[in-house]
C-alpha cells in the first residue's frame, strides 16, 4: 500500500487515516518521495463572514496520482472541507466547483449525483486535514506505483472573484462559479511528470490550466487569461525523490 504522511514546518499534522474503500493510501510512514507545496503571495484569502467581519482562509487542495495515460491511481491529500462537506456559510451550495478535476478523476458518484463526498459519507479513501496556513509537504512511498506517473494538484479559493468571475454573475454565463459563496476564479491544476528511472531527483509541477468554473465536469482548460489573484496562490510544487 502507498504510505503517506504530511508536515508543516517540520511539525506533523494530525490527519485522518485512509479507509479501505478504494485501497488507496493506507498508513503513515516515511516514504521515498515527497511533494513540497510552497505558498504564494495569495495563499491566504479574505473570506467574508458577517457584519463586515472576515477571516483569512487557506486554499482548498487535492493532490493525487495518475498514470501516464491519465488514469487515476490514488489520492495523497484532500483538504478537510471538501472531504467532509465542512463548508462555512455555503448556503446549501455543495461546492461542486471547488475541486472538480480531482472529484471527477476519482469517479465516485454520491447519492445526489455529484462527485463530492457528503456529510453522511465523508471521504474515507484519502488522507484529509485542514489546509496548513503556510506551505506544506506530503511524503509517500512509490512502492505500489509504476516507475513513471503524474502527480497532480488542484488548488482553489472560495469567493476569489475578479472582473471575469464576478460575485453577481448569472447562472449559465461564462463567469458563473457558484454564486456569492462560490469560487469566483476556478481552481488551478498543476502536474508533475515523474520518472523514477531517469536519475533525476526533483520534478517540478507545471500549471496546466484551470477547472470548470461551475464544476459541471472534470475538464482542464489551458487558457489562463481570465485569472488574476488565483495565479498567486502557489509559488511552486516539487516532487523530490530521496
């Protein structure tokens, strides 16, 4: 089984263990690979609460592995809110627009027809926890993986509006992304192609595009011209072979 652990500033984060539903990452332990997510200038985002009061939120993130043909293999990390439906002030919005590429890659459809875990059926087949308020790392073993694979990461802020994805966008328009408590700018998708036989030690992820703004599918759009602050959430993502 793939082993997974996570850390922030060298302090382990208390995360939930993976379940056996999809036989994914089963237990923690030092692995031979690590993923480092370095925060950008917009890692924390102002999220409105009530009476003009807000708070700084870290982004929603999912990190997973696919084979070189694009077939989903395993999830390494999923942030707690999407894993448990623990959204604040969502107004009933299930947030299908939050991380749709990862959700559709997993391919698990829930009772309401969406590819999102529910409160009654929270994510049980991946490591999950609150996103750190700074950059963080994920360690894992490559023992059950092919020698060549792709690590993908999807990253998103809610209410990250701009001129193209405004708060008052109408449903069905290009800028629609879930309403006033939706994402605004869609999630960004990064990919790092890893070849363990290459002799290379570090594999840097590249930004390959953004997800569906309203989360209706798992496609990746390479056009980044409509994005602004979202481009500054992450500085760099690196997969390192020890």
